[in-house]
C-alpha cells in the first residue's frame, strides 16, 4: 500500500472544553486509522492569539498531527473537519511521497524534538545574535501562552515546562559564568 507523509494543523475554538478537544482528537485519529494510516506525532500547542479574528474570535487552540496515510485519507479527513463545528481552520500538507512508516517515525520524532527544544529553550538572548547580526528585541521572544503537550508514536508523552523530551527533569543552573563572553 502506498502511503504518504502528511502534517495537519487544526485550529479549534478557544472556548472548547478539554472533553471536546479529546473527542476531536479521537475522531481525527479514527479517520486516519480506518483509512489504513498511522499517527506518528500529535502535539497540542495550546491556546494562542490568531493572526486575524476568525468568526469574531481572537484566540484559538492549535492541534498538530504528523501522519502517514494513503493518498485518499486527507480528503476524508478534510470532509470530517468541515462537518465539525469546533474546528475553525485546518491545513494539511503532504511532506513526502511513498514513505515506509517504520522508517519515517524516527525522523518525525527527531523533528518533534527540535520543535520542542526551540519552544522551550531558555537561551540568554542578550548574548545571542540573530542571522542578520542584530540582538533580538523583546517582540522576538514571544512564546506560547500555554505549555506545549505532545505525544509520539513511541508512546512518549509530556510537555510540562521544565521537562525534557524524554520526560526527565531538566537541571537548571544559575551559574552563567561558564557561558559568559569576556571578549566584549
């Protein structure tokens, strides 16, 4: 069976309760699995401000899924999404053609680890320069108002701030002397 690698992002109404989000997630996973696909990565990015108001709402809850499915599954997934009242926007993108699920899962988990490490990194921005050689401004450090929760095909779950991707508590060091730049 031919399977393609897809990523789907959904924006759910901000006022939807946790039970509704769980129901939607289960429904979307069922659609993917009944069509012969598998979810590799699921991430709940939490409530975020929208770029522009959608149906007079300024906030939405973002859900991300990376899945390997046959080519007909995204059409069925989008049909179900159009029926659901609480999903206000969605986007599905095909990342790669003709993938093997077992080979693709480690790559999807690595990409997930990179996204999470970028989202939860606490870099000393005063010493760090961006690509153009300028120091970041406070507006460059806008983060998610809620912690990211994630789950992947290995069954690992987490996302509480202060935890690493493997679920171990990260050690925080107040000693910045090793990171100080004395060349200023």
